């Protein structure tokens, strides 16, 4: 039994103990669900791909939360302004020896330490992807649930609208939305300093930099607008298949309220595909927001956005900025790879075929 | 009944999609910006009289239906003017669009060449090292940012090993262009098709016998094509693998075996069944290539629609963005239509 | 085990064992099973789901894939030209030639047996062309005739239909037509009526009976439906836990079953002419075939189980007239 599973199992037991203390008898009622969850954890931890992904996710999340504190250089100070004699030498490649005090892993064209910038960049990339995915999935889930559950005219209208959105290439629309939203957002932020400071602290950026914050906001609002339709479709599909299985009719016949039906019966059934979708989407959202920043729609310098850093490096590519592309590119790669690996392993966990073969092996170990 | 009626029904949904595209473009152009004039004009300062002329011209102060009508007319007639060049956007689009198509074709070629064989091998040798490799390849392909991969390939194949070009796109001569135009004007229907296909340089040049254009194009386009292929190849390989495995373990294959069909015949059954969903995915991939062209053309410096959009973005040239968004949307809708039709050709169940 | 067959015998399977090597252990799917099929007769293979009937017949025709393996066994088959071959020992190519040609197989669900992208005619013609050197046109003409033989109205039209354009009953007929297209000696039908409506069931059974007469085939019918057995079978084999429990001609099985399992099976089927107080069922569930130990597989559920039943495999007891039972109850000490 591997240590990660043991840890997960211990967590589940602790949680069960807590719930038992709050409402005695809970353990007996939910025993089979707990065993199921333990089995899922076992199947997940049995896959090397899943564990590697989990490790990457933990590392990148750690960097995202603590990055701005760990980073040893401020991002909004341009060394070149203080030391104009460096001009000809920038961007400076990495040097691991004695470099007159220049950073080990190279600088960008302004003389800033690239590695420090990249460490800060994790925060922006991750907060962006999390907000995009969480918000759009919530919107999509609500629309999908309402549409699937109530059916009829509501379903027709909502689905026509969703299909219309789905008929479009997402990136293109996001570009267009981002551009048009940007000006309005800029005005909005200028007029609302509290909103500005909230956004600034989320992304660990300077609250006085309203235009760049507006650009950031425009990128992820645009992506949210484009991201929700697939969720609506998937959730509606799941609701319809649950409906077909007759759970809902039975529940209604028993007199359960709509809310209870939605939360107790429908939602747990759609959890697994949703979970997989969300995990993969964290990766895709990271890359999409980086792509929009690369195209210039996101924040501008000095903000340490990873996509922006790479696009700036493009001017000096390749001999004079390859290290910048490597460092920022690897950061993006690690973030998305982590989520993709976890998503892939999760998909296997919920796929009845692969799950069964591992379950048979595990039978002896988990049924305690 | 059958294919014809399915085609008709599918075309009926085409019209509302186009209207939808126009609506969304309208939203982007007029509704969302709080100050559309500023958006269209850019951040430049303008004297009040010019501003007024623009306001009247683009109907910024008019009621919404007038604005919408104006936009529709401009888009469909292709008379939207690029303020920077002063010429209709359509001119640039007509020139650049075939180049983007060329890029997408190269990308598709590599994707198929990499993805399908890998997928078939992975299915044939399930759970082997190759199978595992395909899985990892797919995961990396969808985790690496496209532009990072592009920069690296350029580093490898242009800087260190001069195996490709990075400037311009080979085009056929003017006399060839004139010949194609005359074909379109003289031969009905088929002539138009020939002309349309010939707009893409790599197809048009051989029609005039200008084969040097073909080789130049290959040298120019193989690297971006390979890049696109590496990004999607793994994903396609996985789809092919799963689709094939599903087909191979199906009951109809068991029955085929029970009937004593040869292995070759059985694989034909399996492949045919597996390929319907694969064709769909490939079609969507092609559409995705067209939109991913924006980044690819920017990095590889290919003067197609994508680069045009990028220039519109950086210079905040609204008409370009509006026209570009509309055009890409229409392409996407048309691609979906074509994919559905091909699927109906393969799978008779869909025609109802 | 001999290597000859009496003139009128088509198939003789002896001592067949199939194991599946899985993550969870070794599954003893079939153990020491045997079977005889004579010319022109209908043999029924009866048992619950999971008792190994399908695996047994698939093993005979070489349709077992890894992780399954045929451990032991001999399956003598008399081909059309009179030669006798051991199906288990044939190369993949040799047995492929026999499949669809001399031995045909039809499965439970006609909807999933047919390839949705191929027409009815395609299926039949393909099977014909694989085994006989005639032209494509001739094959399609035969296809139309075969569809007529299986009583599908308008065969000239139907031959061009895709599976989704046909009803469930018609699909099963197409499957049957495909199977008999090369006039096989033996037709193995795995639950051919289970997925069909009751009225269609009767039609299909009648059809099979008629075809059997017309083409002089033998029919091996796999089913768990005793009503079907009573209607159509000449002899019956009862399987449990991967082993043959009992075999006899159909009358003896119904009137004088000797194996406790057979007796309980028959009691579980209600007789519409008799008044019943309670429906009987056999308590317990399907046996676990993983890493089986010696002993009678039915012992856990058997009302007459003795100590020895749990320890040793039951012996083969010949009760005369082709009636054989594997049970310690009837062993003479």
C-alpha cells in the first residue's frame, strides 16, 4: 500500500470521525459511500501518472500562493533605469559563475531577474485559471441543471443560446470580447478603488496600476463568457440521462422538493464527469489566458504575466532571449501538465472498465 | 430520403448560425464598448469634425436597428474599410485567407501523419510501451503552450540547423493568377471551383506548371506544419486508439470472427466503424487549426489571416477585428457543417 | 480419447477445460466439459448466467482470446467431406475456414451482432464470398434467396437495408441468414431468443426448426429458458459452475432428473396447469469460479450436500440410455 493512499485514507477516516461526532449514526449510513471513496482514492494513487500530476499540482499551487513572498526581486522596478550602463548587455543570458552581480538565471530586457519574475508569474496564471474555471463552470452547471430539469420552453431557449455560443471558435470570440471589454473595465476600475485593491491583492500586483488590472480582468471575463457553454451542455446531458433512468420520477412521486432532488439525486450523479472536466479545464484555461496575454490582450509590462514575458522575449529571440522562453515556458508547462496528468488519472478512476481491473486487485486491501 | 434530405435539413440550421454570428459581431462592435467611437477610432486624438463624420458614417448615434443593418450590410458586401490603409478589409482578407488555409493544410497533414499511425499501433499493441508513450505524448501536446513549442522548433530548425525559411510565402506568378481568373470566368461552376482551389498557392502553382513554388512552399511551411502536428498529434492518436479498441471489442467484430472472416476483413470492419468519430474530431481539429493560426502565424511570420488579426489587435484596429471575428466564425460554422455531412456519408444511421 | 467418430456423429467434445488468468486470480470457466452432437438433432445446453455455457462453445470454435486459455480438451468434428479434425488442435487459419462455413454461430443480441455500417446483403454476401469462390453478383442473389428462406418479406428491398432500418425480429433473421449462408453442418445458437418479444421468439424457434430440416443441420442451442428446451431439444446438457452436471434426452430430463440442480431448476419453472402455492427459487448465488478448489460446485446450494461433496469432485455416473449424472448421491460405494 503506498503512502499517498495511506494519507488519503487517514484523511477520510478523520473526516468520518468528525461527522460521526457531530451526528452519531452518520458513519453507518454512509459506510458504503466511504468505502467507495476510499476505493477511488486507491485507484487514483495506483497510477503513476496521477501521482506525478498531483505532485506537480501541489508544487505549482505552493508557488502560486507563496510565490510573491518568495520572489526576491520586485517586479515593478526596472534595473536598467538605475544602471544605464547595462543597456548593451541586456537581456543577459544565464551565467553560473561571476557575473558582476547579475542574476544566475538571466535577465529580461529591463534587467530584471527572470526566475524571480517567473516565480511571481505562477500566482497570476493560477488565480486566472481557477477563477475562470470555477465561475464558468458554476454558470454552466446552473444553466445546464435548469435546462435539463425543467425541460420544455426553458430548455429550448437556453439550449439555442448555448448552441449559438458553441458554434463559434472560442479563442477568436475571447479576443474580441477582451478588446471590447477592456475600455469599459478600465473606466470601472478607475471609478472604484476598492474593487481595484481587491483585484490587486488577488494577483499580488500594484493596486495603482489600474489599466493593467483592467486588462487582466478583461482577459478572464472574456474567457469566462466563452467557457461556460460546454459545461451547460454536459450537465444538461447528464441530467437528461438521469431523468431517463427514472430516479427523478420516483423522487417526485415520493414528494421530494425540487431542491432536494437537484442536490441529493442529480448532482452526485453528474459529479464524476464534471470533476474530470474541471481538472482538464484548469490546464486549458492556464494556456488560453497565457495565449491571450501573448497576443497582447493581457496586462503589459511590468506585470509578470508568463504569456507576456514570452511575447516580450520574442523580440530578441533566439540568441538573446532563449532562457526567458525556457523558464517561463517550463512554468506554464508544469502547471498545465500537472492538471492534465491528474485529470487523465481521474478519468481512469471513473471509467468503469479500468477501475474494475484495479478494483479486483484492491479487493483484499480496502474492504476494511 | 437519406443523404439529400439530411443535407437540406442541416443547411436549414446554417442560416440561423450565420445570423447568430452577425448578432455576436454586432454585440462586440456596438454594444459592449462603453464608448464605441473611442474603440473604433483607437486611442488617437481626433479633431471634432472628423469625429462627427465618423459618428455619422458608422451610425454610432443611431438607434440599434440602424446600427445592426449597417453592420450587416458592411460585412456581407465586404465594404468595411480599414482606417489605416483606407481600403476595404475584404481585399486583405482575400489575399491572406488562402495562405492561412495552406498553413492549416500542412498542419492537418502532419497531425494525420503522426496521429493516425501512432493510434493504430497503440490499439494493436494495447498496454505496451508504445501505448504508454502515446498517452504521454498526448498529455505533453496538450500541456505545452503552443507559442513556446513554436519558438523551440524555430531555435532547432532555423537557428541551429538551417532547414527552413522564415520570411514571406511563395506565390505563383501574376500570369498564373490571370489564367486562373480566366478559367473562373469562362467555365461555369467547375471553373469557379477550380479557381477557388487554385487560390491556395500550393494548389494553384502546379495548375500553371510553376513547380518551384511548390518546393519553396514546402520548405517554408513544413516547420509550422510539424509544430501544429506535434501539438494535436498525440490527442488524435489517443482518440484513434480508443475508437479502434472500442470497435475491435464490439459484438459485431465477434460475429465477424464467428463467421470466419479473415483478419484483414475484420480490421476493415473495425476501422470503418472507428473512423466515423475520428473524422469528426479531425474536422473540428481543422477548424481549431484555423483559429490557432493567429498565434502560429505571428511566431512563424506567415502573412495570413492570423497575422492580420494579430496586427489588428496590437494596433487596436477595430474594423479588422470585427471583420476577422465574423470571418473566423463563419469558417467555423461552415467547417462544422462539412464535418456533419461527411459523418452522414459514412454512418447511415445519422441521416434520420 | 479416441480419434474416430461414428458415422452419424457431428461433434464429440471431451475433457475440455478453459481457464482465464486475470488480476483477481485464475477463473476456472469450464472444467472437464464434454458434449456430443449427432446429425440432425437439436442439443440444448442449459444453465444459469455465468455457468460457462458460452465460454464452452466459444472454446470449441476457437473464439477464446487471452487472458483465456484452453488447458485441455479434444473436440472431434466431422467435416462435410467426411474427414475428422480436432478443432482444439487446428491452426488459427484452419479453424477460421471452418467458422461460418461448417460451424456457424449466432449470438444473443442481433442488434449488436450486425455492423451498423453494412447492409443486410453485405453481411450475407461477405460471409459467402469468404468461403466460396463465386462472383459478387451470385453472392448477392443468394443473399436475397436466403432472406426469403428466413421468411423476411420483400427480400429484394431488405437486402439493401441497414440494420437500423430493420426491426429486432428481422435483424435476428438476417443474423440467421448470414450464419446458414454456407449451409453449415452445425449451428450454435447462443440465447437466440432472449432479447426478443415472446411472439417473435416462437417464430424464430419455428424458423430454426424448419431450417434445420431443410439444410440437414444439427443445432446446438444455448439457453437458460426451459420452455424453449422442452419445445425444441432432443437432448439436454445441464451445466453448473463450469461443469456438466447432467445429460439425458429431453423427456428423461423433464420426467426423471437425477441431479439436485436439475431438479430445483425444473421446480423453479411454474407449470401453468398445476396449482402452485409458492414459487420456488434456488437459494444462494452463482458460484465463485476464481481459484476453485476440488469439490462439487453446487455443494453450497445443494439441499442434499454431503461432506464428500465439498471435498472431492463428483464422479461420472452412467445411468444408461445416454443419461449421465455427476453427483455423489448416485455413486455406489
